C-alpha cells in the first residue's frame, strides 16, 4: 500500500443459538492504526467502526465467515486503504483462509475426502477478496483464544450474540479515544500487544455433545438429546467435547478438513 506506517485491524466473531438457529455476526474495524507503539494523542485520530447483523437461522461457522466477509466489503465500500489484520477465534476461518481455501478451489470445491466443501458460497466470496487484495495490500489472519479476555474479541462476541438473541445492538462509530472511554477497555496496549481484561483465562470450558448424521452437524446440551439423534442410524457419529478447541478439531475431522 502507499502508506506502510498504518494498517487496518479487525476483530471478528460469529454466534448461533442452536447451530443452526438464530444467529449473528460482529466485527470491530479500526483504522488507520499505527504500526508499532501507539501514543494517547494518536487515539483521537484513529477511527473505530462496529458492524454486525442477525439471521433467523444460520450456523456458527457461517457467522464467523460472514463477519470477515462483511469486514472486507466495508473496507472496499468505504475506500479504506491499508494492509489488513484480522483477529478471529475461529480455527475454521483462520485455517481456511491461510490454506484450505486455495486447495479447495484447485480441487473443484471438494475436500480431501471427496465431499463437497460446506459453506462454499461464502468461501468463494472470501476467495475473490483474497485474490483482489493481492494486487495492492496484504491480509494477515491472527488466531486468538475465544473467551480468553481479549478485549476486541470479547466485544465482537457481544455484538454477534446480541444479534443472535434478537437484541437491539448499539454499534459504535467514532474515535478510538472515545471508544475506549465508552467501553471501559483498550483494544491494544500502547506497545502494540493485545489488551486482555482480567488476565488470560484460556479456552472456555463446558460440556457439549455433538452429533453428525448424513453430513448434518448438531450440538446438544444433554447426552439424552444426542443419543436420540444418533440411535439406530447407520453411520451416525457422536462425541462429547469440553472446550472450543476440542469442538473445532472434532468437527473438522468429521468434515475431512
């Protein structure tokens, strides 16, 4: 890009109640963000724009992807210049954008196992941006732990879950200085490192049961519900998971990605 001293930063997240179920996405776009240390006086010139939306029925993965797609569309529509840095807690999005998406495109949108790539309508749109950005800007994807106290990720999650729950979400547009005052936290420390509220807590622990029947993934809060979904069905799969990383790993294994 013409200006190598600043960049665009975006925190993105998605949510689905039921997966599939009522869903939402959220993103925080920050620009032009200085590369390196940030001074307090800089924050008055840096802009922050929150975006988000809701859907009656969708999945968590589609919402994670939509948050990134909407970020790219906003950057183009508003003619925001600069290299882009995307922070996501989705392994599916992160690994998809840095490698899988190119292999799928070469393989006619088939997985290594020969199955159709899921969510390929959104992947194809993301691939268009990936190719177009190569001409004049770079895009870097950073994987962060979900529910670990990273301020930007926590706020993007709140936007996404708010829309998924059908709430009226107030989206901010203004300076970074005003944003931090209003939200009571910082996206980054002055040295450029991620700001963490209350210390890093690691991945959020929980108990969830996954079922995979005829290519359809569902999440169940109880074993009884999961058992009812798979009992007597040939080829049905199920698994108990206890955190986000374990869940994503199992889902990707089933889908052959």
